[in-house]
C-alpha cells in the first residue's frame, strides 16, 4: 500500500542516516506553504489501526540561530530519504570539520513542495557562520528571535499531518497568522544503535510555525 511505502521511506531515511554516520535568513515576507508529505486520504483509514499520537502544543519564543543548510531536490520520496541521510551524516559533518565550526542542535528540515520534483532544505544549527566560500547548494539561514508555536509530536511519523492540523487550529483560535514557512526538528532516532526500530511514541518531532 502507498501508506506502507511512505512509512518505509521515512524509516529508511533515518536508518541510512544512522548507518552512514558514526556519531531561516530573516523571516520571509510571504509565508511559504504548509507541506504535507503524506497521502492523507489513505491515512485517514490507516490511522484507525494506530494508537493516537501525543501532540503537545507550546507557545514560546524562538532564540536566534544560525543554520547550515543544503538545498536539494528529488524526483521521488525515496530519493528524498537517501539524499537527506547523506546530508545529515556526510555533507554537513564534513563541512563542519573543514570550517572548524560546531553543530549545536538536532536535524532540521524545510519542505518547499509537495509533489515531484520535491525541493527541500536540510541541515543543522551551528555555533557561528563559517568563513570563506561555501559549496554550491550550501547556504546559511539566520533565524531571528520570534514568536513560535510548536507541536511536540510523539508517534509514527506518517501521522505528523495531524500536528500540522492542530497548529493551524491553534493559530485560528488565537487570531494569529503564520509569518513564514513551517519547519521540522528531529529529536531522537526511530532506530537504535543496532538498527532496530525504536518505539515511535518515544521519538520526538517538533513542528514549528513562526507567527
């Protein structure tokens, strides 16, 4: 089934990242789209078989951050998983070492499109902007201090669309408008050091709406 393929692709992304690795410029004036990377129609049926995810909403203020990002594209969801695994485990760690900078937080991603070709940005927060010229498709995104609402999600990744819906409802209920594109932060790993699946309800994904 399509849904199962999506789940497998998401797990593949994190597995590849674990195996390969041993160890926002200012806000846009026009908000980007909310990207759903799932077949929500098919999932409406499938989710009935799954335990409901845990979604905690946090209204807070984002601290300024410097993000080292790799921009890329892919024709299929499978290619996204493969490319992101390489970005997180090879491309950015190599640049960090070369530029003598440090990674200061968890994996982050911005999704620009919801249909093929898929465009995305993936990276890590770093302690300072690197000196010198950066490779093609590598850029720095600076996140300013801003109000944000976070959906702290615990559960199967293919159900994260529910968190997006909750965030949209929160904005409406509180008379707020999203200022720039949402993004995701991946805290934890769906697989352990031995490559075995972790309980998805113990794996956290933060979905963030600046407002």
